[in-house]
C-alpha cells in the first residue's frame, strides 16, 4: 500500500482486484488521457466535457481511473481543489497492485496538486514510492522533475543544472507542454536568485513554446510570473499592465483570481489601500462565484487588512471572520494549516482583542467608523483629532512637558497647537479616534497626524465617488491641495517586507 495523505483518503471499495490486466493497453490509455488533459486542443471546460463523455461510456476500472485523473487535472486547472482531491481519490481507489503505471500516473498528479497547495512534505513522501511502481522512463522522468521543482520551492536553489538536463529529455520526446513548464520554473529560480536577465530569457523561451503549440493556460501562467518579475525589478506600472492582461486572458478562474489578488497586493505594498481593496474584492468575487474555495481564506484575510487600514473596523471584522471560517473549513477537509490558510485562521482572535471596544459599540451603531468626517472641512477634522491627542496625552502625562516629550515636539509648539483646537474640546471624541490614538501610543505628533489623515482622505475620496473636485469642495481646500493629499495618501513604502499573496502558485507541469 502506497503512502497517501489524508486529503486523498477514500472509503471506496477497490473494485478491480479480481480483474485481468492488459498492461500495454493500460499504459497507452494513460498516455492518451495525459495528452488530452494538457489542454492544448481544447479549453479546460471543453476538455472536461470530453473526458466526462468518455467516462460515461467506459467500464474498465483502470481506464476509468485514468479518466478521473484527467478530470482532476481539469479541476486543478480551474482551481476547484476540493473536486480535484475527490477525483484523484476515486482514481486511486480503482487500482490494484498490478496497475503500476496507472498508479504512478495518479500519484504523480497527486504530487502536482500537493505542490500547488504548498504541501511539499507529503509530495516528497509520495515521490519516494514511484520508482517501485513503474519502469516507464517517461513517468520516472516526470517524478524526478517534480522532485527538482519541489526542492526549488523549498528554497533549494542548486537545481538549475538538473532542471536544464530534464528539459532536454522532454524536448527530445516532443513533450512540449512539460518543457514550457520547465522554462517557467527556471525563470522563477533565476528570479529568486536576482538574476533577472536569465529569468526573462527563460520566461521568453516558455512563451515561445506556449504560443507555438497554443497552450493558452501555460502562456497565462508564465505571463503572470513575468509580471511579478517586473515587480521585483521595481517596474510597478509594467507589472500591473502585464498582470491586468493575464487576468483578462486567462481561461482558468484560479489564474484570474490569484492574479487579481496579486495586483491587489502590489497596490497594498504601495499603501494604495483603496485600489488594493478593489482588486482583492474582484479576486474574491471570482473565487466564490466559481468554486475556487482554496483562495477564499487568503483573499478575505487581505480584505480584512485593507478595511482595517481604512479604519472600517466593522467591515474588517466581517472579512476576518469569513477568512477564519473558510480557512477552518479547508482544514476540516484535510488541507494543511499553512501559508494563506494559516494567516486567515490566526488573524481573527488578535483582531477581536485589538478592537473589542469598537466592535461592541458597533453591535448597536451600524454606521461607518469614519462617518463623523463626512461634510466636515479638513480644518474641522484635524481639529477634532488633534484635540483628542492633547486630551489623551495630558491625561496620561499630567504636564505639558511630559506630553510634549511623548509626542516629540517642543513645549511651545504643544501649547500653541493645543490652544488652537480647544474650540473642539466640548465635542464628544469619536470612539474610532480614541482607539486609533491608543493603538498608536508609540508614534509621534507628525506620524500620528499623517497616518490618521491618510485614512480619512482614502475614506472620503471613496465616499465622494472618487471625485477630487467634490473632495476639495467638501474639505474646503484648493484642488491642488487635494491632489497633494490624495497622492500622499496612496504613496507607498517600496521597502515593505510583507510576503506576496501568491507569487508562484500554479501548475508545475
């Protein structure tokens, strides 16, 4: 019995133990299904239809197994990972110990699936069993290729030469789809090594093959990585342009969704939270409408982060909750708690603890936390916020000297600014302002004001229909001032060290 991760466990009875086997016929059938499920003649939906037609008229369990494996490849291509795991489980359950080539074929597809969902340890366990099942050079070469790619994704970069040698074999036998994926993975390795020119050359080789043989799904996958290469080279506009084209051209809902999510993350890196939120929302809509459940936890996590940064705490709560629930659902279905799933399930409790008071209030008050800024001038908004800072610091430090030191400003500046905004001292301080000051206790005067104002500008710009003219009128400031404020609010720190949402996920074929 070969090792199987729990995600592929099945209670189906092995129905072909007593059936005779025709190894030559089975091997040719495996090759046939492997060929038609590469999507070079049909789109993913059309290929799925063809395989299901064949399945409905087939009675040989070994051939049914191969068809279920091909169907699983279609589900993987479309991001329907729950259906893919189920189809692979069915495929494996139909085989016995006499079906070595067929078993190896199914297990290798399981490996490809596991690498996509970042389950490298289980992928390695399965790969160890392939050599005991088959003497097929093709299947053994595929297994070795997967081992190389698995090693590269575990940050073992010393595999370029082996990957190059593997590519020669698949080129010699005319397996051009696998060859194109070799170049894709070479490009990713060179990019991780900061050898950007070699990465570009590898991607271009892969694209040439994809275009020649009309592998549209492979072209989309490589173009996505090319877009991310532009990001790593510091070419934001070039990255966004390419990724937008990928999101439009991709047949796969999975590719569309994670590409939109990566566009969102690139905007988030630049602290353009409003644009990031828009793309993450598009990514979530694609995932939920098309059964790409694997991407839901991570996308909801980042949407929660966006709304939290915009001080939309009640909405952030909804997304963090959805991230947690959807992540736990995948874990219950034996997906590992790692990567984006781990982020999704780990973020909710700290968020609830952080904003407990605001969320308790929001049970009774459903308006947006920053609604108090609507129809107020910029001077009024600044006055309310700065008055709240002074009240908080004086309460905690008792003296102007102590409060000034805490804020990092001169006593005279503290006194003058405090006098200027005392007109707002009789107004109740909005709960979100109190919370913001409390959660940013260590920040100085300039940083506090800048960060709060950026959040307000982003919120009001969205609220006023993204009209800078309307924003200028309501804030009672000049149009050039609004241009300066909106630019500052969306300007990002390019040295942000956070990890990309999905930079290299996709098939390893």
